[in-house]
C-alpha cells in the first residue's frame, strides 16, 4: 500500500467527526440516567457514580492499547471494535439490575468503546493525515466534532428518556451507534504508519522515550486535572441543580448542551491558536480560566441564567485542552506512535475522571452536598495552570534514520 491510498485530510475529518460526535455525545449524556436508574433499582447516587467512574477509568486503561492497535493495525478496525462494544455496554446498562455486575460490565464495555472511538484512537490518523502546519488546526476540528456531539445529543437523550423510557432510550442509542460508526470506520483505512520521516522507533522505544521526558509527565499531571473537572461537572451538575432548587430538568439539559455548543468554538480556536502561540501558555490560561469560571458560578446567586452563563464559559474551555495536548505530543515525539502516546496521556485524564465522578457521589453521600468537590475543582485548576508552564514543546532529539 502506497501513499496514494491514504485517505485525504477532508475524508478523515468528516468520518472521524461522525464517530467522535456519537462517541462523545452519548457519553456526555449518561448523567441523565443517574436518577431514573437509581430510583428504578433502589440505589444511592454513589452506585451509579461508581459505574460512571469505572467507565472513565477503563477508558483510560484501554486507551494506550487501543492507540497502539490503531497505530499498528489501522484506525478502521479499532473503531469497529469500539462501535460493537458501545452497543453492548448500552444494552448492558438497560438490562442489568445487580449493582456489582452493572458497575463492572458497563465500566468495561463503555470504557473499551470510548478508548476505540474517542480522541486517543482517532488522534493518530488525524495527525498523520495533516501536514505539520495544519496539525493543530486539524486536532481542533476533531475536538469541535466531539463538542458538537455533546450539543446535539444532550437534548436527544433527554427527550428519548422522557418519550420512551430510560431502557428503550439505551436500546435506541445502541442501534444508532452501530449503524453510524461502522460505515464511517471504512473511510478511515490507512497504510501502516511506517516511512513517516525521522528515526523509525519501535513501540518499546517510543514508550521509553516518552516516560523519560519531563514534559510528558507534566502533560500527564495537567490532563489529570482536566479529567477530574469535566467529569465531575458532566455527571453531577444535573443533580446539583436539583439539590439547589432548580427542579426544571430542561435547565440542566440546556446547560450541558450549551457547554457542547460553546466548545465547538473553543476547541476550534484553541487548535487554531495552537499553531501561532506556545501551546503550554494556552493550556495554562485555560486551566486558570476554568478555576475563575467555577469560582464565579459558586459566588453568584443561582438562577437559570447564572447556570447558562457558567455553561457558556466552561464550554469555551471544555475540550479546548485536547488539540493543544495532542499538538504538543506530536511536536515532541512525532506522529508514528501518536495514538499510543495520546492514549497514555489520556490514561491520566481518566484517572482524574474516575475520581471526579466517584468522589462527587462519595462526598455527597457523606456530607449531603457538593461544596467540598467544587472547591477541589478550583484548587486543581490553579495547580494545573502552574504545571503546564515549564513544558518544553521542542522536538525530542534523536538520530536521523539513514536514507
């Protein structure tokens, strides 16, 4: 297979955009099922929170392996596996009523699905299809597709639950995921990632180089904070608003949809700005801005409009870290093993996600409110703003392969 068989950047962005729209859109709406499932099965919020936390953790655990498979065997195969696993996970969540089985099964199936269909596995083919000067912009387009999925799917998922019940809503989404993702996967065929210029590293050499790089560890630490903040808000915001007296479920639906809408622009322009300015400075500014937005939300009188303003502000910052982080990885280490390395960094993100989802439920059950977790999200944002500043974005020095 020669370079002529590689899909065009336009084809990759469209096909991967559809996959990311569904993968991220369905995932971001899972918080809407917390109350109906908990009520139907007689569970506390902590049970469903733990299931969501395990999904995020397994997404991170499977991420490097899914990325490795995408780099070696092609993105198409990985996306197909992910679509089937997504379907199985949604059906599992609809049918299983035993708490331990629900937590473990949904965690493994949905976690594997997201590892195969979300940013880590997709980033490699995007990075390899885009020329270096367009790479940050292309990552921004991919992130915007994930954000559009949140904007599109949030109202759909809420309406499905209201119209046909939470179980049938899961069945409908399971069918939609397979029907849309599998055809798109065939547009993501690519030749093996060899002959990409520079030293031809093995998987082990690429892994060792990353582990020995200080900037890689700083990215890991910053991405941990990103995961904690986003998943805590995504999973617990609807319940928090009801606790505070905003009983209309449309407020939470609108807020989460606004996050997706505004992050379409945030992700796109973060990627575009990442081609002009130091990505580490942009990342630091994003985390600092998140801490400020959360703090203002907690200090302001709570109303529907304050929620919408908070959602718009967080939306601009929501997934805007993704194109910048992937752009730094590609700039330092190259694109041959990009999906694997992005998966490794994303594992840290998902450890944070696990803690954000679980700790929200755990502390709520112990304290009766979310106050402590909100304060943790602010403190972590300030810490991440500092952590990203020392990152060295220059390409890692390595010998040039003989021609």
